[in-house]
C-alpha cells in the first residue's frame, strides 16, 4: 500500500503517537500498523477495493483493555471501528466505514458463561458459532443453537446485525437478553437487569427498569458491546417437517399465502425461507458447468439445472420442533395446507431425540457450505445482498419478485433470491454474486444495487441490513418527516460520543465531527 489511509484532518505523526499509546497499554503484540496488517483488514467481498481501508488495528482480550483503547482514541480524536470476528461477509467484513479508522478487533475475547437451568448464555464478541456449538457438545448440554449460513461468524456480531437462522430461535436479535457495553467515553454499562448489582435475572428478563437499551446497541455505533446474553432453544424431543418444491415462478404467491397464516398462528414457529433454484445450484456447481452464454442464464439452462438436481423453481423447508405428540398434530395441518397448494414434490423428514442428527441449519449445527455460492462465476468470488422488508402477502411477494427478476435480467446477472418469514413480515434477500476479477461485471454492481433500492423505495420498502458502501443510501431512504429517524439517531450519537470516535458512519449514523464524510 503506497499511502497509509488517515482519518480526515489527521497526520502520520499523530497516528504514530496513538500507536505508541496503544502499545503502552496493550503491548506491541496486539497492535497492528504494518502494510500487511492493513491489507488483512480489508473487506474481502468489497465492490470497490479502494474504499474502506483501515490505518491499523488493535486487538483486545478484556473489557479493561477495550476501555483503555477507547480513552486513547478520545485523547487523539482517532476513530475506532469495532469488529467481533470480521466474518460479516457481504456487509463489510473486517473493514471500517470511514477510511483511516483503526479496527478494534475483539476476536480474542472468547469467554462463554452458560446457565443450564435457564438455557441462557453470556458470550463475548470472539465467540463464533462453532465455538459455542463445541462448548455445548463438550459439556453435554441439552440445547440447540440457531446458526446462519456462515457459521464462521460471531454469535454476538450476528445478533447485533440482525442476522437470522432457521430454527424457532432464528430471529437472533429477538433472543438478546442483557448487554455489557463500553460507552464512547470509556464508561461501562450493563443493560436490563444487569444494571442491578449481582442480579441473577440478567439473562432472564430483557427490560429492567426504564428504557430498554438492548436494541439501541443493535446496528448502531453508540457503544462497544463486550458481553451479550442470549436465550437458546432446549433440545427438542422430536423434529418433523417437509421439504417442498414448486414448479413455476408464479407459485411464489400460493407458497406465501399458504405458509404465512401458519406462521402467524405459530403452528410454524421456525423462520422458513423460500429460495429459488439457484440457492441450491450455486452451492453444488458452477455456471461454466452449464453455459457460457452472456447475460442472465436462459430458461433452457434453468430447466436443465432443475432437471439435474430434481428441484423446483422455488423450494422451502418447513420444520416443527418440540414434543412428539404436538408435532404430529401440527404436521397433519402442515401436510394438508401444503398439499392443497399444488406442490411439485413433498419430501417428509422426521427425527427423534437419540437418533443420529443431520447436520443442517434446521438442526442448529454450524455450517459454511452456503458460502460456496460465491464460486458461481469463478475468479475471486464475492457477494452483497439487497434485502428489503415487505408485507407477508402473496401478491406483494410475487410483484416484488417480478420487479427484481426483471432488473437482474436487465443487468445480465443470475438471480438468487429468497423470501424469509418473520411472524408478520418477509425479508426478501437477493444475493448479488460476482467475480471480482471481471471488471465489466464489477462495473454493473453499483448501478444495479442503486436501481433496486430505488425500485423498493417506490413501494415503501426499506432494507433491514446492508453493505458499508450503501449505509448512507439506505439510511437516507428512511425519509419520513425529513429523515426524522436518522436525525434522532444522530442526536443520540452526538450526546454519547461528542468526539465521534466509535464507528463513524455505521448504519448511516454520522457524528458531528465527521458529518462531512457522509456519502450518497
């Protein structure tokens, strides 16, 4: 790297002074300011490799070290960008929003405290899904995780960015119960019942007395979370369900309208996700195995892929968890409803406690194989996601799909899309897979993404999560009353962090000190 990136109005001399101050409290072995270090903290899936470079990084192993780093950052007015494990691939990974920030790497903080009676756990930022799964297995604890498609990541980081899994506990942010947070001035606070000294209920009751602050630290830059309480699902007595395939793109409507009432009634308590043919095919194969045609793959190629893998245009996996007698009763309802929807195929599945377990997201086991989809185009693969929240309605879902699919074809990109169910909403996750070694392809990503955001905004749909490059764009799309929500967020930011040192620009929230850096 020819030039060391610096924050606005910062100097190399001041950076060197800050580096020495970090070394004095952490030791040189936890401070990283060489060129190779800076390269290591770049976003591996970045659309623009020239953006979001850090000036260096520091690693902490305790909350006291985090507090010391924050105080030094305030002294030098040096912005920090906290990461848990840096595996938030497709959203920014290890890189900061503001170039020149120092990455605060918390991956060495890996303590786990488990309450078997309540089924709750306290994790530090560096605890990954594999770590927690191994802890549960090693201690023979009767609980299941909910894991995302990329289980390399941090349990805490995923929940704080509203990541999701596939079990009844799949909306991870809803299962947060109690946080420990280092504030921008170095003060330490515990939320909920943790604000009460020695409270045995910190992970049992999420609110405490007064405002509930747990969600204030989700997708925000108001502090650095160093401990997170979380609820886990008891190991079920049985698991029953079905994998269902549908033949035509327009079948999305009946799928949504059939599943949505079951989700709202809580016959289904999991978070099912309807995915198109490419969600399966891109993991198992590469595009060049099927075609070298330019633009989006043709219907003939799609038909050949579907025939090879015996899959529908859309597929969905539905699961029931808990007592066997209850599951059997619910399964009858599920079987009738899905049968009446006109599926291409229904494949039942059943498991009972004590039987060998299939290692999938449905059984709460860590996995990484879905990340193989980035190999679809070859080269240095990557992806970003466009994921608006839409109503849980078949007509709305079909219209959203048709608009989005037309844009994929217009820009010559192969469509990988899914519709994930909450209790009252759908998250329409559209993966933009690309080959970073293909300049023509990479040149399309930015205008393509901005077009999709504009299309969704016309319908009143906003994204729930986005890449570093588009945080300002997405935050600006929430435009009620002249962006009143963003203005509120920045009032809180400026009150808590007057020097603007914690992750400036995260989620589009810019402190007054760096407001001039806001993008579009």
